[in-house]
C-alpha cells in the first residue's frame, strides 16, 4: 500500500509599525504569525517508518516591542520586549 502525503498548507504574515514621536525617540511594534497544517504528513526521520505518519498543526506567534532614544551624538539606548 502506497501512502501519499497531502501538501502542507502554510500561512504567514508580518505586521510592523514604526512611530517617531520626536527627533530623539523611536517606537516600534512587530507581530509575526505562521501556521502550518499537514494531513497524513511524514517526518524526516527514516527510522520511524510508517509510524511517523499523522496529522499535525503548528502555530507560531511572535510579538516584539522596542523603544530607542538618543542620549547624545555618541550614545544610543534601546529597550526591547519580546
């Protein structure tokens, strides 16, 4: 019996917002999202054989916020949250 994997369905997007409230300050927000769905997919490990077939759903979210400000012409400070 030959088992064929259906194609993986991948969805992803990235949203980035930048705001410069003044000459010495910059604020940024970023969100990344990916989703992968595979029906009857296989893993890349040959020693598992047919037992590795199955359905899987992966979701990934990433949020990053940052605030940077110029203290002087030689020094820059940045706060980042992830």
